[in-house]
């Protein structure tokens, strides 16, 4: 996971009391996969426009 993502996750999810540590790790994993895929998609679109 990138530092950019970890900072975003900490800012938006942080220490919310309604998530257990296990749920938070699971949420972080699935959110990271979506984040990563969206970044790859943007990079691919940018490469295709040139």
C-alpha cells in the first residue's frame, strides 16, 4: 500500500469506533484494491491519449 493511500485511509477511516481491528484491516485491503485499480485505469487512459 502506498503512503498516499495510507494517509487517505487514516484521514477518512482512522480510529472509528464502529469497526473492529479485523474489520478495519479487511476494509483497508478491499479499499486499497479499488484505489489501486482506479489509479491503474487513470494511468492507462492517460497513456492512450498520447
